[in-house]
C-alpha cells in the first residue's frame, strides 16, 4: 500500500495493491478513518457539536449553553418583533404625544413639533438675543432681577430697570417722580390686615362679666353677635375694665315699633355726657330677644385719649319693638388698651359670641 493521502490524511490503497494487499489495505484505511472521525462520535442528550481547534475534523461535543432566542417582544418606542421567521425591530419617530427617535435640527425658526434643537441652534438663538440687547426688541437678561419679588419696569428712556420688592404690607403705587413711574408705598385709606385676636370667638355664657385680653393693636373692633341675658338687660363695654368716669360720649337710643314705618325715640344722651361704662345695647322686655353690636376704637396714639364708636341693634319678636343704639365719644385715659370687658346688667349672659379684632 503506497502512501497517497486525502485532506484528512487517510492512507489510500493504490490500484496495484487491490489484488495482493486488499484486505490489509482496507484495514489501514479503515483505521485512519476511525481515528479521524473519532471526535464525531455521539455525545450526550442535549449537547451540540463545536469546533475544538483549527485542525481538520477536530470537533468536540459541548453543553448547549449558548442561549436560545424564541421570540422578541417590542414595546414603545420599539416596533416590530415576533416569535418566528425573519424578525425585524425598529424605533418609532418621537412627537409631542409619544417617545421615540428624534430628528435633530440646527434651525432657529422651525415650528416643528417632531424635531429637537441642537446645541448649535441654541447657541445661535442666544447669540441673536445677546446682539439684540441694544435694539428696541432686546431680550431681557435674567441678571436684571436678583431677589424674590423683584419687578421689571421701564424708565423714561424705555430701558429696562429692576424695581426691588417692597416691605410687608406695602402696595404698588404710581409715582411720576420715580425713575420707573411706580414705587412701593404704605397702604392708605384705612387699616389693613384685620386679625381675630380671640381665635374662634368667645362664648357669651355663664357670667355677667366676660373679659378678652390681647396684645394692643392700633385699631380695635369688637363684634357682639346674638347676645342675650335677662329681659331688659343693659349691655356695656369697658376697655381695660375701666369703671371710672373716663368716657365722654353723645348718642341716642331709639325704639322701633313692630309697625313698619313708625318708631319712637326713647331717649337721647346729651353731648359729652360722662359714663363709667360705654353702652352697646339693651334687650327688650322679651327675654328671648338678642342684641348685635359693633364697637370700634382708634388706638393709634397708645398714650393719648382714644375715640370710639358703638352701634347696636336689638331684635324682638313679640311685645316691644326693636332697639337701636348709636354712641360715639372718647376715652379720657392714656393707658395702652390690652383687654375688653363686656357686662350684662340683668343676669348672666346665656347666648351669643364675642369677636375681638385688631389692625395696625
């Protein structure tokens, strides 16, 4: 047997050997084939055949751990997918209603809702805004304002100017002498920021004298709602519970009949009559009647005399007509007012609420 070979190095018998050496030649050939094909012998269940080196016929059986894709599921913004055949996966275009691939643009004038600006287009727009600062259409730079509450206003030359925030309680006021034509100023026209000094109000029950204390404001308002006590009870008020003859006042007390269009003036107070209490209303002979009253006092001058105004209306459903009080005067005392006392002349208060408010 000669030694011609195939690409797999199998020894092949020559035609001259086929008569004399055929059995031996085929044995050599078979052994060579068996040796070369040994790597292709069967592996175990589930293994796969893999190349072991770059040598011809050098294979090896290995575990099937290379992964097995059985399908692709595409969710937004991906499109396509599938579980068989040729599978294609894409990405949808973005818009204002869905996410996806974005087309960039350098345009500074586009109105598209499906493209996005590049840093180059943003810089171009900024450069244009910076360059326009000296023109009538100039953009206003963020650096113009520096503090919370700042306003932007124009000066007489139509240039941009910052107006800083005012103080608490101030209001914006027109002022032709100001550089911007406006300014912050103290609010006028009366008190602002009325505050309830007795949270929720004070119930008028269980006593003939009820006092509410507070920190002195500059203006005081006392509102009595639905007050009731014994029949013919006379209601009065005392700042700081002062019961000396420190109150000078003038006013009237009118009684209205139950007949519409008619009334009777019960009595009036003479000018500058002196009191030890300030009248704020009276009940009728009907114990079921109630009184609503409002008392105000100006205490801007905490160390001087203080003027006041008291009005009241008493309701009555049977018997006598409704009562009306209107008293104004001054308290001849220099003390700071830090409490208000209301009094009932006949029996304990049995209904009503007292509200005390202050303002500066």
